[in-house]
């Protein structure tokens, strides 16, 4: 995929004003009546006359390309159990990452519940920590005017990103406005890189699951940690990974490797869009989300595995090669892959079972880098080494995990049953023991002090903190009651037990945690 560089320079200002680099520059026309009419509609699809059309569960217009493909339906009871388990992990993220990372990986392979996918992506990628380490940074970039040479290119690309999704169907709608803000902010955050067209679909997928500020920091993590150098001017990193993919293919599918070698088809002809867009423009949407769940957890090896699986099942047998006698036929086969090999359950199972590890990828990277230096010289783009997944990112850049714990917003009495639970609440044995100890301690405090204790207390004065601190109340949060009026609808999930509660704070600062 070519790098956008704005060769034609900044566009001349229109008669009605200039491109200011803020969301107002993409707003609808000045007609107040039309603006009022649009503001009363529930989504961008309605604003464009698609109100009568059906929208699938992912937000795509039914019948469009993004809505195609067989979907793996998860029973509602199983989905609620997974939501409860993910809530427990996200509320104790540092402990799970330190001691039970393999369990997180297995649950990512099974698929993150849709109601928690955006929040989980932020935690897996480290975008949540990055946001807390840089408070107000995105707002600062958002308010800056931006470089005119990038603004024109970004604006021209907006309508090409998932035009049949309800967020982006409206030209100048809220989805395109947020996409413009995120991409413009990245050009200011990394001016040496600027903007690459392949970043637009990446940012669009993120915006489908989280607000603009959170999507920006996840985009930063993808560009700097997961796929460093992919979006630089010379695209050297993607060229190296193309050679790595082709070398790994020889071990995974010798038949496909031999055919591509005989046809002299460069890997860049078929894998550039796959890798730079993380298959968001290639696979059915249900498969895209499952691939991204594993990608955020395990890193770029998932992208390699998906590419190898597609090549293996598209060109990996003599029968399939009968219709691919030349370069054109082979490239067309790879551009129009069979729906069967892209189906969610089949693809995920193949990806999980494919024995391609981080060590193999790094070993091939060193081999291809040495060959590059021998034939082309040193790399011009000195990008940081990529990190293979959430655990490597956590170890390389540990964040202030204690601050990730949300504060309670609704308090219930300790003995009150939780909504949805049957009968009276019964605390565990360990909690009962602690309550008995506290009762004994309070009983002792009620007794009149001895003369020696009175002297000690008088000497201590006001320096001693009060001891009668009530125990923590149980917390339950109803998203419908506490969600901000402008935030997206939020799903609630049952907990692992009556005693375990979400403890979510749905202030404007934390609303992104359950953003859909």
C-alpha cells in the first residue's frame, strides 16, 4: 500500500472557509434547519436515508460486504459467563497478567465478549496506561491546527473507510469526524512519520469500539509496539516482513511456496494490505474481530499465522493450482479468497494450531535483515524493536496499574442482596471470620479504658487516626442509571458470584471502559 505524502500540497480554501483541522471542518453545511433535522436522527445511517435498512450486530448494513460471512453464534448463557470472567480479569488486570497470562491468551482465542472488547483491547495493548501517562495530550493535539499537507490527504480518505458501517456512512458524520481527529492527532504526535493510508482502517476499527481519545492511544501502541516501521515513508518494515512470510511459507506449505516462486510473484503484491491493515479489509467482520482479539494478546505472530493459513488453503494443493496457471490468475485467487477458508471457526482453529512462534519470526527477521544489508545497505528507518503481545509490552513498559482500579459509584448495605441474585446475600467464610474479628475489636473498644490505656491515649493526642472505619461496602453498578447521556449504550453482565462486583465508575473519565 502506497504511502500518502500529499504531493499536490495543501488544497486551496473553499469559499465558505478553510480546513481548520478540527471536527467543525467536517461538519455539515451551514443550513440550520438541515442541521436540526440531522441532529434528531439516531445514527449516521439514518441521516443518509438508510433508516429503513436493517443493521447487523456489528453495525453494518445487512447485505453489504462487511456483513457477509458465516458467524459463530455463542449461546447467551455462555456469553454471560465469559463477560463475568472478563470483568474479573479487567478489575484485577495486573494480577492476571503477572500470574495467569496463559489463561488470558486462551480466553482471547475463544473471543472477547462484544460488550467488553473495546475495554479489553485498551488493557491488552497498553493504550489505557499510555492515556493515563499522558493526560490531556490528545486534547492538546486535537486543538492544534495540524499540518495542511496531511489534512487534505486524510480528508480525502475518510469516505473510503467502511462506507457501509453506520458510523461512517454519513459524510461529515460523527464517525468521520472522530476518524479525522485521530489521524490528524497522530501526524502531530509523530510528525516524522506523518500519515499513511493504511492507518485509516486501523483507526476506524478502533473507533467502532471506543471513543476517539482511547482509539488514538491504541493506534499509537499498534504503530509503535505491534507493527513498528510499517507506516514509515519507505515501508521498509513491511518489505522485510514480506520476505519473512515467504520464508515461513516454505515450511508451512511447500506447494504454495514453489508455485509463487515459479510465478515470480513478489510477496508485496498480496500481503501488503493484509499486514498493514491487519486483515480488516480482507476477512469477514466476525473473523476480523477474532483475529484482532488474538493479535492484541499475542502480537504480530497472529498476523503471520493468518497470512500463512490463507496462502496454504488457497494455493496449497495441486488441485487448487489448476486454475492458477499464471501470475494474473494467482493474484486474483489471493484477492478473492474462498469464503470457506475465511470463515470464523475454521480460520481461528487453523491459526491457533499453526506452529509458528515468536522465536521463528525473530530468527527469520535476523536472516532477512542481514540479506537486506548485504544487497541494499542499512535501513533508513530505525524503528524500535517490535514487542510480541500484551505481556511483552507490560514487561517493557510497566504502567501505574493501581490507578487502573475504578472507584465505586453506587453503594449497597453489606447485607443487601445484589440485583438479580436469589435470596439473601451470604458472605464467604473468610469474610465472616474478618467480620467476627472486627466485631470483637469493636467490642473491646466499647469497654472503658484502663488507667494505663487512658494515659497512652492522652499522650498520643490527635495524631492517632480514628479506628472506627466502616468496612468497604459492596458495589453494584447499573450502566443505564449511571451512564452519561452522550455515551454509547452499555451492556451489563452478571458477576462470577454474588459477592464479586464490577466496581465501575461511569464518570466521563471512565465511560470508555464499557463503550460499545
